[in-house]
C-alpha cells in the first residue's frame, strides 16, 4: 500500500503485541498526531490485554497537547470495558457517541449474520468535532472498517 504519509519502523510504539503506530500530519492549524491501534483481545490473553489497555491509556494520555490527536483501529473493546471508558477521562471523544451515530457494530464481519459488536473505533482529542460514523467492507478481515469525520481547528 502506498501512502502520502509513509510510516517507518521508528513509528511503531514498543510494548504492543499486535502493533501501535504513530505519525504526525499537517493539519489546518498545525501538527496532528495520528495513532493506529490494535491491542490484544481479552478473549485470547486476559492479563496481556489488561496490560496493553493500561499501556495504551498511559501512552495516549502522555501525548502532548493542545495539538489534536486522532486515534483509530481495532481496540478489541466496547464502551463496556472500563479501561476503554477511561480514555474519555483523557479528553478523547469517540465518533459514535460524540456524533450521536447510535450503535455501530464492526465485528464479526465474515459470518452469515451481521456484525454484533462495536470494537473498532475512531477517537479524537483537541478536535472541534468528531462524528458521522459509517462502516465499510474491508477485504481479508473479519472486521468492518470505520469511517468518521474529524473536524480539526482551523487556526484562525
């Protein structure tokens, strides 16, 4: 895959089994930190998932502000997971609840029935607004992709 914002191995954040990547992009009023996440699912390794959820919260909480941060990916968590809910305490809003988009299930997407859990999310901190969430089919995965509109400060 080609990208306007290519990532290097230096963009990978250590300590996550399935990967967390970070890059900086130019926004309308300055830099925007973009983070892609995929912590371990609690059904495969409960203790490791707790450790990675805590590490992710600490990492996201330590990102400097007030520059906007956009985080997306397979969090392997719904808002019923207490560690995931604690991201709100750090100032992150998710596109589904902030946009009033209702229930947006994303997994499993490779069965004869529709997805039942919303474990894929887009979160933002320092954004003017985040919402208008939709899902899209993505090949060779058991998840639907998540699309959301993130309105960044314009710097005026």
